[in-house]
């Protein structure tokens, strides 16, 4: 990692086969642990693990000159040979758009294609003192059976908002499906026995 930068929950290797890249990619999110950190995310070609090649470093949504810190990152590719995408949790967006989606079909030239504040879909529940809900991490699965067959579904985990399902079959235009609804009284507190 660059100086004063640490990975969090978005570090793993995935295989991509796109029109512009074929190989194994190490994906890392980037959080600061000192004043000279790089935010965003990192992509490295680790097809030859003994000779990693930097594809992109410190890339992400920006306010001013620096990429925002990210706590988590996840890559998915709906079908081999087609486009590939990456989603990050954005810790620093001034508009609270904490879910960012990128096209990484060419991992040397990622493109931001969507930014969302899922609280706009009533994830926060102020009546239950759940007024401030922030994204923690997310995963995407392209479904081959069941009610979402043929669609790519993102599960986003919000601290106080619970889980959120999004249809990201068109990642530039995610569609809200549903989220966790909490009871007005926590069942664990209502029955202390």
C-alpha cells in the first residue's frame, strides 16, 4: 500500500476476461492511517503473482484533488468476455452518496458510472432513532435461478439501515428492490425472558 494507507474489507483477487484485459486482478480499497494517504481503490495485475503490475492506484470519486477513502470494494462481471464493474463504499462524499459504481472493463482506465445515497430510499428510520445510516460493505451476485434469474443483485449492508437489495443488471442505473424493515420495538428488548 502507499504511505499512510491501509486496506480494509475490500481486498481479494478475482479473474477477469474483458475485451481489454485477461488475467487475475488484486482489488484493494484504500483508507487513510496518516496524513499522506491515498484514497479510492487499487487494481493490480497479479496473473504472475511474483511480478505484480500496477493497473490503477488511488482512483476514486474526488472532492478537490484527492480520491475519497473507501472502506470496502467488490468486483463483478456478469459474463466472461463482457464488461466488468466495481462498487466501493465512499467514506468522504459531501452529498452522502456513499455507494459508487465504476466500469472497470479496462482496469487501467476505470470510469465512475453511478453514485447513490440509499437513504433517499428511506433506508434511515428516524422514528426508530435510526436517522443516520451509512454503508459498510456490499456484494453482487448475478442470479441463474429463482425470482431474480437473469439479473445481477447487489446486497448492500448499512449499519443502522439493515440490508438493501438493488438490481444492478444495468450498473449505471441501479434499481432499488427492497430493504430491511425494523419493528418499532426490538423483539429482543420486548421479551427479556
